[in-house]
């Protein structure tokens, strides 16, 4: 399409078309925003393209000089200030997002003139999305407490400060890479944080199965314990055992994502088994929960902890380093038997540090088949332990069902070892 357009228009004509399109996109969103407003509102489908063309023309005339473009931006900002004063006088309360989007439109025109098409398009689309998602974003800000935002900011700051200064090389007898260690912490915490945010946003929405899906992406072990304790208080038939199985299915999906980030060959080796186990557990959990009849609606109660808390992140980093050292010693002195034993023992606790440690060792210290076998054993061992937790904390009937389902999933998780 671009090539055919180039046959009819000169290069500058194509740039003008791009400016008009991107500016019109932002102006269209603002035009829809004006519908229903009783007070004065600035700009729409005509004003924003004019501002974009102004930015393009000033940049074209100024050539490589930035000062004229800057002066043009100041002039446009002056007119926008007058418009904002008029809007404030007419409505009493007025936001400034429209005026800011107009300044962005001016810069989009200038960027297109300098042939920064990707940046100009990204700014336009991002501006339109931010303007359109006002209600959703403001709802997110209201639902997330101030301390949660502060925790996220501190973790982001620590990450931005720590990653560039940490040495990106193996140190010590166990070949620990500080930069990769913290990068693993960031990746695992980010995946858990995504589930955490979804759980907070969908608070008191959906039933236990939906909670199990989100909880399994956060921590299937924690989710199992919470659901088992609830089954001890309330009788929901087969709903809780099915939800527990679903959470363990999400664990396999979560592991595929995390392993794929740091060791693609290992992920490709495990993906067929893990994706099959995930689909089988999630579908099986749903079918099991429905097979006992409709138990009624069971609302969610679990409130997860923020995985970005610095104490939690630092503890994970410590466990990760310990697991790297433990894997190194197991391979050095005990061979494959040591890795398998360590994998089975680590299933009792959080398997993430051990599995992420194997992603760093696989292909170098540990052969890929050995690492993949260790991960399969660790995941199966974790399912067995979760089954014991469910049996211990829930009612007798729900505990027996949960234990049987998770033992079956653990057995299926070890089946790939035989071929």
C-alpha cells in the first residue's frame, strides 16, 4: 500500500498523509470525549490535524535546527494555556489532558518531518490509548492502595539502580552471576505481580475456579493451602478439589513462561509435557468441579501479598543463590542422583528458586536432559506435597479428593521420564 501511494505522491506528500492520519486519530478520540459535555472543550477532528501539520511545517522549514521547533512548541503551548484558562473559567473544574495531547500532536508532526515514523506512531497510539482508558486507569488507581504503589515504585527503583551496576560475570567457585540473579528475581516477581494485580482488580468477582486460575499464576502452593482451609469451613462439594487441581495446572503454564525467558532450549524440551499437563489439569479441574452438581456460588476470599515487597524479593534472591550452589555441589559430588534427590526435596517448599537455578545451569554445568528431568521431578514432588497439604487442612472428603487428583497429576508429570 505504501509503495502504491508513493507512485502518486512525492515523499513529502506521504509524510503529510501520515501526519494527518496520526493527528486525526488523537483528534477523533477527543471529539468523542466532547460529546455530552455542557462546558467548553478544546479541540477535535479539525484542530488536532492542524496542530500536527503546524509541527510538520515548522520542522520542515527549520531543517536540522531544533530551536525553531522548540519556539513553535512554546507558541502552541501559549495558545493552549489561553484555551485552558477559558475552560477553567467556564467549568470550574477542568483537566489538562487534552492540552497535553495537543502538544504531543505538535511533536508527532515534527517527528514525521524528521522521518522518525516509529516514534511518531507510538506516541500517537499511546496518547489515544491513555485518553480512551481514562475510566479504567482511574479505577485501577482507586483500587490499588497507596502503599502498593509505593512498593512497586521502590522495587522498580531498586531494579533500575541495581541491574546496571551489578557485575554481569560469574563470580566465586559456584559461578554466581549477580546481574542474572537479580534479573531472575525481577522476572519471577513480575509474573507473580501480574497475577496479583489481576486478583486485586477483580476482587469479589468470579468464583473459586477463577480465583484458582489467578492464584496458580501467583503461587499454586499458597492457593492450595487457602482453598483447603476454606473447604474445612464450608462444604462446596467437588468445587474446591477441582479448583486446587486447576491452580496446579496454572503452575505448569507459569513455569513454561519463566523457563522460556532464561533458557529457550530447556523450555522447548519441556514445553510439550508442561503445556499438556497444564491443559489436562485445568480442564480436568473444571470438569471435576462441575461433576458433583452445582454447589452454588462460592465467592473469593484470598488476599495475596505483594510479591514486589523488597523483603520477599531479597529472600527469593538468597534462595536462588543457595539453589545454584546446591545444584553445583550435587552435580560435582553426587552426579545425576544428587540433582534428582535435590529436586524431590525442593518440592516440599517453593520450587521456583530451584527450577530457575537449573535454567542458569542447564547447557553448561548441567546437561539439558538432566536439568529437564530435575524440573519434572521437582514439579511432581510439589504436587505431592500440595496434595498432603490439602488432605491435612481441608475436610475429609475434600482432602481425599484433592490428594487423589494431585497424586494423579504428579504421576502424569513423571510419565515423560519413561520416554
